[in-house]
């Protein structure tokens, strides 16, 4: 498959990237491209403009601030996985990244890109939600902070405006105890269901249109997961109950 026609842009500064986003209609930001490129090839996404930010310098830091870990827009998942700083301050994030696809994907994929993509079966949005983190969105109008519980709106849908891009994600330090558990058909596949424990907080993924916070005492309350060839709704609810029990027994 080949992608539909689009106009390619390669800004070299963040200001230039934001100006382009403000002036272009139907534009998509390309960072790692591990989700966007397949969507283009299958023509499930048809942007008129592709904004490649990989030439923007100084946008790949992984650093400590406010007692947590900040990952900028070009911070690769593999770099987070290998970071001693992440392992010390927020090991839950490090464990979650290791569950994302395969290493060859993580070499290019970005943390911020995964959050902006908002796949409900993805690990990182659930981790951000469980920890109570946030993202920083930037546009030509300025910056704003979007809390995790306000960011995810639906399947592949976020609170980002069309002229905004995620320039940083902030994950609070991992509380004790913590755990992330998921069940998939094969290693690297999307999770049929997953749970993230951050002390007493519990976030679920793969069982709704967004990651959801849940009550440990009745984790499946209000859940209406979809069924597909991989798993029935009842099986996904069963997985949530089993994984929750394991997460709080660990």
C-alpha cells in the first residue's frame, strides 16, 4: 500500500513548526511515525500536510523536574527504556515502555507520540492517568498544560486542538507499590486488557474507548468493552478482574 498524496514540511525550529500548524489545514505531526505511517499506508489517515519535527533541535530531552520525569516530543521510547534516571525516579514508566511493541519499534517511537495517538489499548496513556501526570501542548498561541484525566476523549481522540502539538509529557515519580500487567496473544501485540497500579490508584487499558480509572474493589463496574476476533467482552472483563487481583497481590 502507498500513502495518499500529501505535502511534506520539515521545520527546524519549534516556533516554525507551530506557525505551520496554525497556517495549514488537515496537518499531522510526524515524530516517530510508528503509528502514523501504517495509518497512511492503509489510507486510514489522509492528511493534506505532513509536519516532520525530527529536524527540530533540542526536543529530545528526558529530565527530572518537579519530582517526576519529563519526556520531550522527540524522546524515544528506547531512550526512556534505557534511562537510569527513569529507572530511579519513575520505574513504572520504564516497565511500561518495555511492553510497547518490540525494540525495533521503540527505537523510533516516541512517548509523546503514543500519548497523542491515544490508542485505548496502549500502555503509556494508562500510566500517565494512573500517576496523575500531564502533557504540555504548544501552538503559535502559547503553551497549556492538559492533565491526563482531561486529555483522552475517545478512540484516537484527545483534547488537543488542531494547531497544537504535545511538546512534553510529565510523569510523577512512581509510588510504592506499583505494577503494570497486561494480557496479549503474543509478546508485542496490543493488549486484550491491561491494568496499571500506582499505590492505591488503578487504571485500565484495552477495555474502553479511553484508559479509565477504576475502583480496586469493583474494577469492572461500568465497563462495557467491545468484542472482536481476539476476545469477547466477557473475557476482557474476566482479564481485568484477574490482572487487578495480581497487581494488588504483588
